[in-house]
């Protein structure tokens, strides 16, 4: 089997290679593709070195699967060219997520949305993935009327430039390039993505649109606020969810604890709750601070944390591929 990783030299692309090796694909033919400035470089994979090739060379190799993390513009340009060769593309950018003809998939929830004829599959935004997975059993059991979510997002979601900015600031140095207009160290700012005319950002709107699409329920109301925090281990979210039916809190705990890919990490008597350091380098979504909302019926609060580079991007994409391989 041939698997191409497009954007292999980036923060998420390198993690995709790590996840592929960890999950048993170390002996497969892996094609590491990237932009022209990276062609010819070598990158480590499993027990060998891969030579980085151009995207055009990767297309010509006709891989079975191409996992993309190269940005929306590259995905729009190259994903259809792979698909025309019969390659199944799993794309981590925003390019295809709102396309009605492209499935948007968290495999534990809606892998059945992928039809045998689909050649381009969208990977959701990292913040969406962890939230919908944490809520998926509740959505099936009770239905969801409304979600109010505030995110505390790792600067790794912006890429390696943001990581280097934070590291320079931590050393007391002036960064050579700025990912953000403001300092990251000892700071946070309520801004992620591009501004929309509504006053919200694209990162916030993704949580609205993608949640509805994954749950196949256009009536779910979602209100989102995104903040960036000086953290590298993962994204955290404060989620307030109003269900369509009354619930039993013990049953909610059981449902969350038995959701595939989710860990209930919640014991106030021991100060046990998820943090970015809890989730870092893990594939699971961690849920804690589970409690009833006394201000509104059928509503509860929870705290959701996941490694945004792993489950929020690389691992989810590889899991989609694994599920499709099992179908064959």
C-alpha cells in the first residue's frame, strides 16, 4: 500500500508520520511530499529516512491514500488531482469541510457518512473534533438543543512559527518573526482565525458549522468564543450543553466514560480534572468538571481537553484511513 503525506515537513505533517509509524504502517510505502523549498530534504519515519518529493511526484506515484496537512489553498489545488487518479484524500484543512458533497468525519461518530465513491474526505477542525466526540453519546441518547463553548487553544494550532515566538519570549528574546500581533508568553487573547462581519472569527464559526454537519442536525444552536493561551500541549474547552431531554447525571457519566476514544477524568475530591499536560501526546479526549447547570433545565457543564496536533489533526486523519481500509 502507498500512503502519501502532503505537507510532511510541517508540525502536523510530522505528527502524521509519527502516528502512522505508531499505528502499524511503518513497513508501508510512505511518500513524503511538501512545498518546493523542502524537496530533497530527508525526514525520519519509523526506522528509515524519507526523501521529500514534490506534490506532483506524489500524484504521479498514484498512492492509495493521501493525507493532507498543507493548508486550504494547496488542498484545493492538489486534492482533486489525487482524487482523479483514484487516490482517497483525507484533508486536514478547511478547504472541503463546508462542501455538501464532501463528508466531514470523526470516525467514532460518523464514518458511515463516507460513501464508496468518495475520494475527498474532510478532517474537522481540532476544536470541533474534541467537543463533538465528548458529546457524541449524549447527542445519541438525549439529543442536543444548544451548546455554549469557550475554547482555550494551544498556540500550536497556528503552527511552528507561534511555537518559536513563544519559546523566544520565554527566553526573554525578541522573536525573529511574529505569529501573533501580541506577546504570547504570560498572555492570552480572545482571537483565533480571521474576523467575520458578524464580529465572530472563522475559528468560532467552524465550531458552529462543523458540529451541525457531523451530528447531521442543522437545528443545533452553537455559540462559540475562541481564545489563544500560552500552551503547547493541547486545547481546552468549557462546554455548556442543553439537551433535548432531562438526564440523569450518573447515566451521563456512564455514557461519557464508555464513549470510544474518550476518557472520563473527573474526581473533585482528588483535584482530578483534565489539563493540556494530561492530554499531551495522547490520542484520547479527556472530560472532567462534569456537573449540572443549576441555572437552566436539561443543561450541564463539562471541561474537555485533547492534544490538538494528535486527535485534533493527525490521529483523526489516520483513524479515518484505518476505518476505510477495514471496509475493503
